[in-house]
C-alpha cells in the first residue's frame, strides 16, 4: 500500500484540522498539490483538505474548537481555517453542474470519487488521510510515477469546463513532466484544437499562469510545445521562444535562479504588460532589461549603472539572443563595477562650470572614468576638467 509522508502531514496543526472533521463523523482528506508533491519528494507549500462536511458545518466545528473560520470561497464550498502554525483551505466534495469555460456551478457531494472527477489532471486527484493512506479513485498514481500530465477523462470536456486548463497543462508539464517523453499526445491535441478559447479568459488569469510556468526550472520544452500547438500566440501575441532554451542553459552556468521577467524578456511579445497584466514594477523591470539588452554598454557600464543583478540579467539575455557564449569575466566585471563609486561630485567643478555646463562636464568625466575601466582617480579626472 502506498503511503504519503512528510512534516506537513505530521504537523500538529494539520492533524488537528483533520481530526476536527473526522472526530465529528466526517471524511477529511488532504488533496491535490500537497499529496502530489509529497509523493514526488518535492516541497509542500499549501495544504488543501477535502471533506464531506458542508461549509456551514465546517465553520461551526471550527468555531466550537476556538479556531477562526474565514469564508474565502464559500460560493464553491471553501472555508479557510486559521490554526496556529498555518492556514488550511477546507473544501466540501463537489461535482460540476454547469460550466461556461471560465467558471463552474457546483453542487456538494458526499463522494470523493465525484470530487476527483471534476479536477483537471490525474496527478491532482490524489488524496491521503491523516495516517498518510493514499486514496486514488482515478488511477493517477501511475501517471505521477511516469511524470505524465494527463487530463481526467476526455481532455476536451475538461478544457471546456475552464479554458485556463490549456495553460495549466503546459505549466504542469514544465514543473512535473518528464520532458524526454514529450507531452501527452491526446492532451496536446485538445489544447491545440481549443486554443481559441484562451482569448475569452481574463488576462490576469493568463498572466498568473505564465508567471508560474516561466518560474519552472526549465520551461523551454513546455513553451516550445505551446508554440507548436498555437497556444503561445494566443497567450502572448508576438512572442518567440527561440532564445529561451539558450537562456536557461546560460542561467544554470551563471548560477542564476529562475526568473519569469528575465525569461519574458527573451520571449518578447507585442504588448506583454497588457497581455499578461504585469504590475507596474514588473513592466518597468522588463522594459529596463529589454532596453539595456539592445544597447551597446559594456559589462562594466552595465554593472555601474544598473547594479550587479540587473547587469547579469542583461548579459544573459544578450548572450541567449545572439547564440554566443557569455564572455569569460563579463559577469565578474559587471559585479565589480556595481561597487564602483564615481569620485567626482558637482561641488568639485562648481568653481569652473555653472548650470548646463556643469552637468555636461560631470557627464563627460563620468564617461571617461567608465571608459578607463574605472581606473582614473579623482586627481586625474580633475586634471581633465
């Protein structure tokens, strides 16, 4: 018998939430990402609980035990229980009554198999009780072990329930699949056929999925499949993935952590701020990286003007776009220059220049200093002034 284990399950808060429901005569099962990741040996973040108890019953039991119950998704049967040590989303078993491709009308159920049938992928329809005993109503464990992203039932039916599942298919492929095996053929074909449905989704939802996908250790195979299926053009019009795989390779060589905005900079796109609903800070950083990647400033100047991290990102983006290796020493030069401090201030030239002339003189001396590899000292620069 397969068992699930981990600190997340043994945690007193987790056991308390499960016991709260079980001791009152209900079923209570950890479900979804926590079970999936535990079986894969990956970190567990959020812990979701599925139960046959109705939301009002969950709320009453929680309050009776002195716990805070927040109706975070009450229309869909979800109550968040705040326990010392964490917050747990507790959702009543559900079955879909009607869907429109963006949201579903659900009815409560007493059957976890019905609850499993309305989920997206087989690897997400895995449940475990408080002792870690696995409940696998749809045979998702073999798919998980094979690292195969497979829709539950007919892929077209699952996608019609929510077209965001097209993007989730590629996001899960990026994070959990065996890229050597390629995407599930039936699922990929359904995503390609139904790609126009993406255009009916809120751009905020598309942006959230794309950020998660581009945060994967290596999203390049998934994005290549998206492009081939006609999905990338719907999610991010004008994007091209030609430089994404080279960028991932260069990131690893430079020990640079995955970064969705850096990767978005090589994907491009006609209007990524609008199409992905980037925040103001994200859009500003993206514009900075793309602009600096297209200019001629050297590693030293990049480090001095942008800082070590942004300069590194620009150098990685340039190398990925040109298809050439990153020159030896460029990252070190950028990092060293980021610590450099221009030794001349306006007051040093105030007796010689005024107004616009003062600014021009400072700019000229700074350019000389940068061109010297930051070697010119204060005395040499003042002599030039």
